[in-house]
C-alpha cells in the first residue's frame, strides 16, 4: 500500500493505524474490531458484552479466522467482526476492505474499482462489488427531513459511454436526472428522478423537506407553487437573466455540491448507469454530510455504517451488482 500516506496524520490515531491495517490481515481485523466496537466488543446477535476471543489451546494465539464467542445461551454463539455487516459474506481479506473504506471515505471525488483492483490485487469485479457494498453502507446518511434554508435543483450526470464504439453496453446511455436538496451550512439529500415532471420534483421536496423550511430554486416552472406549502416560502434565482445572486437568494450551496458530483462522475467513474446512479449518489452524499469530520473519523463513520445494513441489503438479491 505505497500510496496510503501523504497527508498529515497528526492527532488522528485512525489514520495512523490505516497503513498497517491495509497491509496486514491481523492488524486489519484488530482495526475493524476497534472501529466497530471500540473498547467493548459485543455479540452481534444478543448485544451482550460477555464475550471472548477464541484462541488456540496450545499456542494461545487467536484462531486463524479471528472468531469470538458469546457466553450467553443462544444459537450461533460464535461471531467475527464481519458478522452482521455488509462484508459478512465476502471472501476478500479485511485488509482490502480497510483500504477500500478508507479511500471511499476520504477521496474528494471518490475511488474507482480500477484503483482498488490495482492497489489490492483483487479482481476488478470483486473491487466493484466491494465498492457497491460500501456505497450501500453509506446510504441514508440523512436522518429526518431537511430544514432551514433549502436550495433545490436538478442536474444531469453520467451518460458517457466508456468505450465509445466498442462496447454495446455504453451505446445509448443517457444522462440521468438527479434532484438534490441541500440545507445551507448543513446536509444534502439526493434522488435520481426517472420521470422529470413538476409532480415528481415537488413530491420529492414534500417528502424530504420540513414544512417550516424556506425553498430556493431556479426559475424552472416545475417548482412553481411549491412555496404555498412551506412556511418559509419559495424564492427563485433567475439564471437566464444572469442573476446569480440577489441578496440571500442564490444557489451557491447546491452549485458547490453538484460540482463535486460532476468532477467525481466525469473524472473517476466515467459512465454511471441508471441502475447504479443512486449508489454513487449515496457515496457523494455521505462524504458531503460528513465533510466536517477529520478523514479518520469519516472512515470510522463509514465502517460503523456498515453494521446493520446486511439484512436490508440482501432483500433485493438481484440488486447486488
Ligand atoms: Zn450473544
């Protein structure tokens, strides 16, 4: 993992631990255990802290698969740090998961499966699978409705065929519409929109923004009338009249978010299909919503979000890849 460290890791024990965790499996397991449980390892099935590491009776070393055992009486007392996470049924070593989590949580524009493949030696397909699971862990980083001053806008992303004229898959790929809603100084929520009409855009705003908010959009007529439903009203920025800023009626916050998304989609991911767009958007949302954290803290947040997502992830089995 030659490329792991460039920036300062001062006072960030998580970042200090990452190079070793990305290189050595035993260190990776300990790293993940610490991220997930802190000082108190808990049984993922019953929550009990009455657990112990299983060790080889002769050597006293931890078992090769790093199992734990719960002392409470219930079926399946054994577990590992993978149990109940998005990486539970993955065969990839945890050191590669550490690397992927770290890169996905800290790269401004995102990390490609190609980079994971090159840095870890995993197959491209496994790398892509790993990143999709991390994106799944990162999803739903906003809890509850948005409020305050909320800028709303839609943009079109992706759609560029990766291998022009060679791959049939790329042909005819259209740009996809994404609606984003962002609190000034706060959080962002996005929704890929398949059917762009005033009704779908407004329904999304109604669902994700609290009725006390103030809505700011551009002059797109699709948003007309939404102000009546929000206590703060609705102001529009008239871009066509070169009016980008009128007092506090501007869309600078959402433009900033979209520029990060576009640099990532165009620069790192190239083509993003309709089926996967929501996964990539979940990743951009996660990094934006956790932008005030240090890199190490953001990595920890992503790993902790990997817990408890496994079952919901499995429900749509066909949606895994
Ligand atoms: Zn238990």
